[in-house]
C-alpha cells in the first residue's frame, strides 16, 4: 500500500484521528494529490520549498491572524 492508493489517505486520517477536511496534503506529483483532494483534503502541489511554504501560510492564515492576546479565547481541543 502506498500513494496514490486511497486507502493510505484513509489510514493517515484514522491514525491522526482527524477528518480529511482537517488535513493539508503536500506532494510534488499530481497523481498523488488527486485521491487526497477527492477525499476532502486541502492539497498543495509542491514546485519549490518556498512556494509550498507560501501556499501553506495562505491556507493557515486564519489560524495565525488573531489579534494579540486573543488566542487564549480559542476553544481548547
């Protein structure tokens, strides 16, 4: 079992106890991204490290854009 077999993506979610919608999957090969995207993962096609980091920052922007002192108000997991 390996990418791009869909079962690997399900097992990742099971192991991490998350839903696909809570995941970001990065890969440099489109065929590996397709099944993850179809399952609900957010995907990033990596063309360079700097591009991948920039894309990931864009996706996670909402997590990091809290005004100072307000992160403590977030619900705890």
